[in-house]
C-alpha cells in the first residue's frame, strides 16, 4: 500500500504534472458549480425550507391567551404611568410605593412569559 502511494506521489511530482492536476481539479470545481446552479434554476426543490411564524400557526386558544397577556400588560403600564404623573405632583404615599413595586414585578413577569 505504501509503495502504491509513493508511486502515485512520484508520478504527480514529475515535470508539469502538478499544473495538470491543478487544472483538472479547477475544471472539476467549475463544472460542478455550474451543474449545481443549473440544477437549482431548472429543477427547483419541491420542499421549501421557510417556516411560518409561530404566532400564526397557533390555535385560537393560544392567540386569545396572547391577547389577554397584552391587555394585562397594557393595564399595568397605564397604572404605572398614572403613578408617574402622581410622582411629578409629589403626592406619592407608602402604599403607592408598594403598589409600584408590585406593578413593576408584574410587568417583568408578563414580559418574560413565553
């Protein structure tokens, strides 16, 4: 086996054979590239690999759950904005601070839910 490999290497290294081997290899690469392009254009694949966004494939129950979550999130945001206005008027109490903390935690929980 080793003798056969040595004989092939010695044949490839004689005179201009490295040039010939390189030319044959480059011709093979160009032809295979052309073949791949022609095959893709004239014989397109029957299966496309694009995926539909997950939201549109879910059931109505999942969509409703998503809309309820969005409504709760919007409600929390409105209440937080009302407390922000109250803070500008310097009317916050200790109970308001606790409520703001609760709303902020609720907001984070809603944002991180899948």
